[in-house]
């Protein structure tokens, strides 16, 4: 009767614009795929996002971006994860990106970038295939 | 440092990971909980329950701010329902708590019910213990208010706060006396809305009927009017909680003992149920008695759950 671990995903929206429809849509799609989604609303700083990801012990951070906020926030988030020894938490992004930025983002460790044309199913399928819940804490007892 | 030492010294990552293992019912988590237990018993646990949208998360956020002013550290467990159709969940209580994300004195964890009834998750009590061992002074637990069944939190918290809003008079009437009896403090939030006074009167009447019976005649549950979004009434709520705590602690030592016993009883019961089930299941597997096979037998009407359980107990525990 070994149960599968639940995948936990943080859906966050860095940046200043107050419009989070895209983030809500993807949050619902993740829920409908059976994942547990932590949803934190708009205006998140990289520090807030990384602290939340660690406290919630998520496997994946999904960043929704509208207006170019990625050039600062994506690298900063990757940096903070590294500083916190939490690089095992994966990061993906969704939204509008200048074409030339995509290889750069992948270069700093962003796993995948989904552009506005991406179907929800493509995104949830990608997560199912590429992200698995982390292993249990090792403890030998005393 | 092993994980137990890490958690006791307040390590956030280690704590977060253990909470996940507990939630996922990983057997090794039990051994860790056992080691952590001697470090528990210091935190004060406050439960918040009430119908969806009444403002529980906003109140929890405000109270966390209030406790931080006193330099108390705060742990928050916020429970939201799992979708019965997909097994997934959207946990959105954090939206109201953003200002605490950067404060190392506040640890917030969102939890999904995962099919457990009663407003809590199966493992909320274990998680409270972990945050307690981690050194949090106050633990705030927000539970899913489904109307009838959120009684569980009353067994886990030292103080239970029942949250309503104006105009919920009819709804309150419909709620069984049982639920009225679990509240040590009643909050009428969104007092900016019409009908707040009327709701307070209705609540007062119901409390006369129900709450006094459970709390004993010496604790009269206060009704606090709040407007959480504007931080109005928070001093009153804070004071009400303090008063209830002193009531439990100093004036009536047997009351404190009662609460400790209530919490111990529920945890022993849960641990026993869990362990007994796990043990029997392991023995069944070893003996080649498949659980799935028994399920088939029931479906095909070759046997029934009651007979099978009797057989299992006789064979595996006899
Ligand atoms: N007018 C008014 N709105 C409030 C008040 N307190 C909270 N709200 C609003 O009520 C809505 C729900 O608040 P939450 O704190 O999320 O309520 P909740 O009980 O935690 O909701 P669930 O977790 O979904 O059950 C939000 O839009 C709040 O801003 C208040 O005192 N007055
Ligand atoms: Mg809430």
C-alpha cells in the first residue's frame, strides 16, 4: 500500500504589476492534476518567494511574469536558493520573455520556460514527467 | 548535527522537510517525532475555526504581528481543503500573511486536508509538536470551517477561537450546540458590515445555552468584535486570549491539567491507531494476506468487512 508522495508547487508572481490571472489559471491547472499548490498572490520579492518555498518544502517554484521583471528576479531567486542550500527546488517560468533571454534563463538553471502560447496540459505534463517529490529525511534512530 | 538537533535549534529547512514526511506518513518520521517529544510542551496553541471566508487568515496575520511585538516567536499551520475530485489543492491562506515572509521569528506552513474530516489534517497534532520543539512560543492553527465538524481543533488547542461575521445568525442557529461548546472565545469579524450588534446578541444567547456547559461556569466566553483588515479589535482579541490563558493556568490549575490531558489523550489515540494499523498491515503482508485481495472479496460479496476484520485480528494479533 505504498502511497505516492504529493508534489508540492509554489506558484508565485514576482514584480510590481498587480494582475495575477495567469498565475491563478496555472494554479488551478496544477490542482486539477492532483498537486498541492501554495499560492501567495502578487508583488512577491525574490526573498519572499524563496523563504516561502523553503518553509512549504515545495519541489517546484512556478514563476509567473508579465512585464520583464525576470531579468532581476529570476537570477536573484536562483542565487538565494543556492545560498540556502536549496538548489534541489526546481524553478520554471511562464509569461512573456524576449526571445534572446530564454537561453540565458536556462543557463542560470531555470528548468523550462513556457510562453503565452503554451497549453496548460503541456505545462502540467511537463511537470509530471520532469519533477518528482523529493526523498524522505534520512534518520537511523538512536 | 542530526535532524533532531537541527530542528530543536530552529533550523527552518530541516523542520519544513520533517513536516512533509509527517504529512506523507513516512514511517521514519515517527522515530524523529519520538526524539522531539521531550522538547515539546512550551508553546501555547491557539486554534481558529469558522466558515470559509470569514477572515480567519486575516485575523491570524494580525495576531502574529501582535505577538511579534512582544518578541514572541510564532508558528502558523493553515489548513485548506483538498479537492475530492483530483486530490490536489490550492492553499491560499498565505496571501493574507505576506508581511511575515521575511521574519525569521515566524514559520508558516500551508496544509491540505487530504481527505481527513474534522477540519484538521490527519497529522496536525504531530506538526504542532514539531513547531513546539523548534521553539515557537505561540502556534496559531487555522482550520477549515465546514460548519459542523471542526470540533477537532478544540482537542488540539489550548484556546479555541470561533470566528463568525454579521448576518450569520441563521447559520449560527443551524449549527449544532456542539460547535458552540468548543469556542473559548467568539469573534464577530467584519464588524464594518451591517448587523454586527444583532449577531453579537444572537451569539450571546447561544453561548448561554451551550458554551457555559463545557467551559464550566467560571469561564464566560467573551465575544470580540473585530475588523481584521483594519486591525480593529485586535487588542481586545489579544486580551481575550491572554485572559483565557491565565484562566487555564493560574486561577484553576485543574483546568490546565484538563487541557493537557485532553491533548495527550487525542495524541495517544492517534498514535495508537496509526501504529496498530501499520503493524497489522505489515504482518498481513508478511503472511501473504493481501489487503487488496480482501477488498476484492468484499466487492464480490464473498465476505464482508466485519468478518474480515475479526479474522485479521484473530490471526495477526492473537
Ligand atoms: N470588510 C471586511 N473584510 C474582511 C475583514 N477581514 C477579512 N476580510 C476580507 O475577507 C476575505 C476573506 O478573508 P480571509 O482572511 O482569507 O478569510 P478566511 O476565513 O481565512 O478564508 P478561508 O481560508 O478561505 O476559509 C478577504 O477578502 C479579506 O480581505 C473585515 O474585518 N472586514
Ligand atoms: Mg484562510
